[in-house]
C-alpha cells in the first residue's frame, strides 16, 4: 500500500489515484482535499475501496476555487481518462450525461449513455457519477442562464412564465418581426454559450465575457441590458462560491458509495432474514399514502436498485376507493394495482409498507399470494413490523446501516407522495 502523501492542500479540488504504470485508476472530488484524501489511509476500508487503494502507487491533486468547479472538473476528467474504478463501479447504473443538442435553438438535456445514439448532440458532458449532481448543476445554471428542453411549438411553454426558458424558442419561432426575432435568438444563443463555458470548466473565461458585455452595453447606453448582465454575473459568482450541495457528493467516509450501499443491504437482509425469506435485496420498493384530513388522497411507489434511487420506476397513484380517509384501505388499493404490473414494471425483492400492523394486515393476503417479501416500517420508534408464519406480528428495532437505508427510502416515498398531493390541492384551490 502506498504511503500517505505529505503536504496535501486543504483547498477544494480533484484527486487522482494512479497505478504503477502511471495510469489514472480513480478520480474523486473534495471540498477539502486534505480531509478527503487522508480518510483513505485507514484500516477499515470496505472491499471495493480497499482494492482501489491497494492498486494505487501515487496520487496527484488539482486545486480549484470552489466546490462547484470541482464537480465540473471531476466530470470532465472522468470523461477524458475513463478511470477503471470510476467506470466499473458505474457501468451497471448508467451514469448521467448533460447534452447540448444540435438544433437551431439548442436544448439542454440530461440522458443516459444508452440513449446517446438516438440524440442529435453538438456537445455532451460527463459522466456525472450522480444523477443528483448533473441535475443540480443544471438547476443552478438555469436560474441564471435560462434555456429550453423542448423544440419550438405554437404555444409558449410554462417555464417561460416562471423565467426558466427566456426567451422561449416557441416565442422566437412565432415572432413575426424579423428584427425582434433576430434579437431574441441572439439572446437565447448567448445563454447557451454561457452554459457551454461552464460545462467546459471555463468559469474564469465566462466571468471575463460577462464583464466585457457589461462594459459594451454601458458604452452603447444600453443600460437595461447592462443591468441584466450584471445581475447574471453576480448570480454566477454566487453559485460558484456557495456550498449548497448534496452531502453524498462529499462523503467524509472514504469508501465508495457502492461499498456503503452493499453494507446497508447486507445489514437489512441479516436483520429481516429471521422473519422474511428473501435471497437478494437488489430491488426494494416503498409505498406511502398522503392526504389532507382524508381529502385528496395520493400514494407513491419509490424504487431503489442496489440502494440507489431509480426514478424511472417511480409511480404516483390517485386513490379512487370511497373510504378516502382510510390509510389501510388506500394501501390495499395501491398494492392491488401494483401487483397487476409485475410483468411490465418488474418484480421487487422486497416491499416496504409505510405503516404498522393495520397496513400489513390489509395487504398480507395479496403479497403472500404473489410470494413477494414485505415488511412494515412504523414511524414512532423506527421499528420494522413483520408477520410471522403463524400470523403473529413481530416488531424489530432497526439500527446502524440498515436504518439509514430504510429511512432514506421511506423519506423519499414521503417526498414523492406529497408532490402529487400538493399538485391536487393546488389545482383544487385554483378551480
């Protein structure tokens, strides 16, 4: 095992592990390089992480100005060098890419590698090893440099009204005044150019571009444009200095997230195996009910694959049964509807029901008939509820890594259920 390097910078940046041939085998990012890299030189590394460190003979660093720049640089370097441990760990999860399409009004989109062949792209960036990271980058940029995700239509899109698609390609395409149309198109392409600068990692270049534009607008007495560009520059500087990121991106624990998720699944499987028969916990689904004093009931199904959210398998349900204030009846309706889609949606290895004895009793016969393992999760004491073969209930306290897994998927089910519920309530208020 290589020796811990000395004089590690405390700045944000990217670190690169290299093997004996000088090949880069893993690239990571950190808000504090010293803290992050030092964490790899401990005795309790998990298998995949330990394998990478054992194969490394050297490590290098690239300091950057902020966490945002570290995130962009990591993606660009992984794309360039395709390090063994970055790629192997993510091949089965299909990492996220950001693309700029080759259209008259280029769109900014996210996509998986398997979708690349169907897209007409002018540029693409990534892989971003977390879909959250890719979407987070675009969410921040879109507030400053609005862009479109759609082709022009006859109707201006909703995002135009909330300032995230300004000018909207539909607005430009439908403009009859050629001079105004040209001006709007120029503005739109300027935003795309700015986003391209960011994704290329040319943050300093973009700042200089914006400063130059402000001076030119002021010189030409186009003070409104100068003010708008100045606001963009201030907002851009703000996002490159803020520390508002998903903690998963900068885990203090050095072990790969795959190692951590494996440990969570193993602990949960060991905990429930005494009561529930399951050979694997690759795919876990969690169901939750949301309502407002019995009104506007909705339900959610969220899915994790190997401990990670897989949103293409998420589902919303509107509740149709008459006893709309009954969580247990709502849960039976949702599970009944879910089981009709075992072939086209896939079959779970475990179902988590948000609730205790009443909810489990209501769906017990449905899931037993399909031989799908299931457990309940009682909120008050974070206990797992199971039904034994003799029909008795058993409550089991959850701790450690297993608790992190069930809490994470339960909280995600809550969030997703509330999303549809709030939409229904808002629509009712507007009507």
